[in-house]
C-alpha cells in the first residue's frame, strides 16, 4: 500500500546520511587519473598536496573506498540548512496535464542559493583541520564564491575569490554577499597574478572566463604561505561531497516507496548532477536497478554532446593537472551572450567515463527555451529557479509532456540546484525580448579543439 | 524528560494548523473600529466592500470568532513553502557564549523572501473566489509586491503594483521578479492616478512613500471595474493570516516542551509580529501563561515608542478609513537615509491596543547597530537576514548578552521574517561605512503630529 505523498518530504535529522558515497568504487572502468602536465604521468599525492589540502587530495585519488565518513563538524553545519526538501511538483503536473509524477530535490534554501555549500563546507573544514590560513578560489555566476565565503566565515579562514569579470560587473550584489561573509573579491583577469597579467596582455578587453579565474586562484594559492586552492566543481572530491544530495533523495524516496524512471540534472562541471545520480548509478553499476539518466547542458557550451573525450587542461592558464574528460578544449570561451553558469569547457571525469560507458545520456538546450521553462515553473511552483537549474526543468517538462502524449505514468526526478535571485539581469533580458540563442558552429568549436594538449 | 532539540524543527504536513487564530476574540479591550473619514462613524461591511473583497471585509470586522478555517486551496498553497522551520540558533548561542537558548522562526524560504506570502495567497484566493479580475496594491521594500505577484499568478488574477519610487529605482531586480510572475509594476507617485498627480504637483522631487503608494493603489482599485485593493500589513485581516507563523511555532515548541520567556519581533505595520505572538498573547490574555513580548522598531520611524495613540489616516492621500493606532501621523515621511522596510507611520490597531494595555513592550534601535547584528548573525547562522528582520536579531542578541551577565538560562524566541538578498545595496553602504543613523528630533516629528485628523 503506498503512503500519501506530501508536497515536501523532509528527512528527520537522524535520517540524514552520515557518509558520502564514492561511486568510483563501483565503476569497472575507473575515471582516468589526473596527469602531471609536464611529465604526463599520473599525479601523486605529494604533487597534489601542493595545490589541495592533504585530505582532499586523498579523496581525489581514492577510487576504491565506497563510503567515506562525513566528519561531525560538517554534519553539524549540514544541519543548519539540510536536509533539503524533496518536492512533489503537484502544481506543475496539474498545469501540464501530465500523468507523470514529477519530483525535484531543491538545494536553493540556503544563502549561497545553491548546492555549492555542500562541498564548500567540507573543503573549508579540511583546510582548517590542516591548520591553513586561508583558501583561494574562482567563481563565475557567484554561487560557489558565496558558498565558500559562508563556509570560511564559519571556520574563521581567509577566503580570496577571483570572480569572472563579467559576473563581477553584472552581479555587484553577489560581491556584497561575499563581503558580508568577510571574503575578499577580485575581478578576473587581474593584475595581481602573473597569469592574469599575461591574459590581459594577450586579450586586453576580455571579460574573463572560469578557466582564467581558476588559473589566477591556483597561482595565488601556490605562491602564498599557508594557502591552498579549492574548486567548486569538476573534481572527483567535489562530486563526492555532493552525493549528500542523492543520498538524501534516495532515503526520502525509499521511505515512500518511490522509484524514479528518469533522473535529470543540469551539467556544467558536473558535480551537482554527479551528486544527485551517484546512489542511483551505483545500483545501475551493480546491476540492481535501472534508471534513465539525462545530463542537460547549454547548447552554447555543449561539452558532452559535441565535445571530445580526451585529456585536457582544467584551466585556461594551463597550470592545473590534465584530466581526461569530455571537453571543448581549454581554449574554448563560451559566448558572452550566454547567461548564467554552466560555462565550463570540460566535464567531471567521473561523469565523462559514465557517459562514455553508456550509463547516462546527454541533451543540449537553448537558453530562451530554458528561461521560458523557468518562468512557467516559477508561476506554478513558486520557486524562482536559477538559469542553471532551469536546464533540468526544461527537459523534465519535455519528458512530462511526452508522457502526456503516450499516457505513461513515469516518475521523473530532477535536481533543482538553486534560486535565481541574483540572475534577474538575465530574466530582465528575457522579459524584454533581448535574449538570444547561440549555438556554436563547428568552425566556432575549432579553436577550442586545437587547444587540446598533444598526448604523444 | 526533555527530548534532544534538532537544529531545525519542521512540522509534518498533517501537524500544520488548519485554522487561523483571531486574537481579537480574546481581547477584553477590543481594537477601536475603523471609521469612515467623512462621517467619523464606524465603517460598515457595505462600505468596506467597495475597497476590499467581501470575505476579507468580514474578517476585518470580526472581533469575536476565535478560530477561522483556512480554505483547502490556501492550505495546499501553504504546503508548497510551509511549514517554515523553527531553528535553534546553536551557533549563535555558542558565538555569544550565552546560557540563553535562542530560537527563531524563519519565514524567508520562499521566493518572496518573507512572511508576506502567508497573507498574499489568502487575499488572492478570496478575490478569485469572488470572481474579480484583479487586485491592486503598493509595495515598499518589494517583499509584499513580490508575494502578491506570486499569489496572483497562482490563481490567474491580474496584479497591479504601485512601488515606492526610491525602491523602484534602487531595486530593479525586485521589479523583474514581479514581472516574472506576470505583475505590472508602476513607480509611485505616478501620473496614472489623481492622487499621484496631486502629490507630484505638491512635491515634484519626491521619491515616494508607502502612504502615497497606498493612496494610488486604492484609487486604482475603486475606479477600475472588477478590481479590489489588497494590503500587506497593518490591517487586522492580514494579522489574522499571519497567525499561521505563531501557530506553527507554538505547535513545534509544545512538541519539544519548549516555553519561550521572551518573544521578539520587528514591527513596521505589525502583521508579522502580531502573527508570531498571537497564540502566545492569547494565553496571556486568558491568564494561562506569561511571556515577555518585545516589539522592535527603527529609531527613524518610532511609532510605538514615540507616537501617539490616536485615530489617523492609514495613507498619505487620506482616502482610506481612519484607524486608531500608535502613529507618527500620516504626514510623517521617514528619512531617505533609512534602509529597508518598517517605514510605515502607524501600527496595527490590534497591536496598538495590546501595547496600550501593557501586554507587550517596544524598543527602537539604530540602523548601523541593526546591520552589525545582521552581519554577526549571517556569519554564524548562515542566513543573510533582511534589514527588517535584523531589528529583531539585534534585540535578541542584546537579551542573550544580558543572560550572559546574569547567568539566566532564558529561552528567547524571535521572528526571522525574511532574507536580505535584494537589500545588498544597503549592506554595501554598511560595508563601505557610508551608512548613518538618523533619529528624528521632536521638531522633526511635529509635522506628522500636526497632520492627525481632528476628531471633535
């Protein structure tokens, strides 16, 4: 007998997961190792420690331990804003007239406005535990920078954020939120770093990119005593921390005997999607259950659907290790026309391997269709979604409408990663009809592919 | 034996209140009736129906029915963003080193960013049920306008918002959120109404006030077929809807055997405070329990602490009924120097009567102290509070620090009404040291008091 499903399922504190799940442990084909860009040999723990905290470097390399304990201090911080609700989208279902059952896991109910806080607090914790003075990072849309500022403030760590210049200018309020939490924020590229100076010399008018900002943050971390670099996506350690999303979702669904047929998430660097799907993919990898999994990316930055599966630099400045991933090339710079995040040229190496092995599929969508879906969703479900999250909404609505045609009562789960309160500039363009779609031609993608490192 | 208190107490859906509590039913001294400004006679239902929906007019006049059923449709909407969490401020307690136990009821986890949605959805529902085409309203800081836009979008009603001009200019993103939900937003004073034209003629450079915007919205509602006016605070009907806050709080506290010694809330028009304290004040009125209740208002707009208890106009344009309340006079315009809401010249007539009868006390606080408390709170509790809500935080911290001195283990409850995501302009001034305090002199208050209507 199935229980009545409430609008929102909140776990009790004692039901919250106490371990992260490391999906790599269940993968037969492991993600390819990070390589030293000089020697092309796998990065050792010792090499990674120069950039990352020791414990995080260990997590980055660990592809065999299936469950990793979440330290008590992090669990306590999680309790301030988690569990996040698993929402049954009754109103959206009704509006669409679909027989599908739609659920979303909403990660926006915290001041960072997104899931980013799940990993930020973990990374700040390990930095503090190691006795560091502070951390550096980059931020694009600003969600990661905000999350890290909050986490560092909680543990009394210095936080230096390089913010992609166009976001810095378009989102002054994001900057002020970070300052409220005591962070210092620098527009990138800046004259503070050697790599920033070099990029500005080559491209004087550049409004920056996530790749440039990463390079500056890494340089600042490795040249300042007592600092390390932290990253909000892409890395396997980040995906590990984000599994708290999927684990909570799985516990909540199991409690009500719900099994999703389709699981949908937006994919930029891939950590939110990876975190959401990990426990489900784990069952798929172990042959216990099957799920259709869909990664959604912007048509303007289509790393999975049009990228190459190859070793590439993680950053434009080419100071980071090489990762094997679906990538458009570190030289690819997404159109300024594209609003919001999901601007990264590559994709988590864990997701890239899963995609290559056929455990998930990918779709790309245009941004005006995404904003139309966002507005439709907001008007019935109340929540004003982030542009990034709205990529998942768009495909969830598409799938629900397919069910309407076929009459199938599929259960659809998607990740609603965050809110769009700081993205009203993009919404304004959408309202005023000044937003356009951009799909790169093959010619547009060529410079990116040409920037891929030679591996022979 | 007391249970362990989680960080956040969420009620289950079936535990949510199904009725609002009308505190007026338990008051021996009822709030004074609204008067017709022409005849100085109590407003009749028939007169009120010209301005408000019939059902809401009835609620406005009803001071005897203690419990009023919440219609099913409103309960369903509540389930989309309620219950709101009752949070134990473990981290703030630790940071302050106080033996006090601090709780806050957090109303910011919805897109309107505040408690305003609790009444907006009720008012939109009754308008729809009456077969109206749309509603008009005013908004200051923008929270109410956003809430009403969301509610109207849900029930497919037109929504016309007059937004205080200085907020319209300082908060373009608020305007875009309202547009996302399909509302039309006009800066006030405007040339669209007679009263707007008159005010602009008399004060050409004015940046507007809540009182002016009310007058315009009322005029638009009463001169447009199929429209009514709705208001986000001050009125007894709004306070009634907001009791969902206090009822949920009471149920959650009772569940864990928690009894607050002090209850604190910010007070502008008074509906959030009234909603929070109603069930507790009810017990006090019936002699069942005692609580110390503190209303906190800005020093720049001190209606309770420095106002007069008198009949006054609710709006600058003098088109609304007269209400007996603590007021600075409808001619009082708060300093532009004052950031955020709580700018209203008067106070809910329910709260005014309770205050006059000694059931609650009031304190006024300066805005730089409020922002300092807000930042302190944000850094340990994560949530970035609205400037309005931070008035309550300031006094909660003051009381917790008193406990630290005396060693008393008091239980402090305060209302955290919303988030400050759209108030970063004010935070920026605070960070840059360009924010100042303004306390009106007795001379400054004189024009307001001179504007009080003659009642003989």
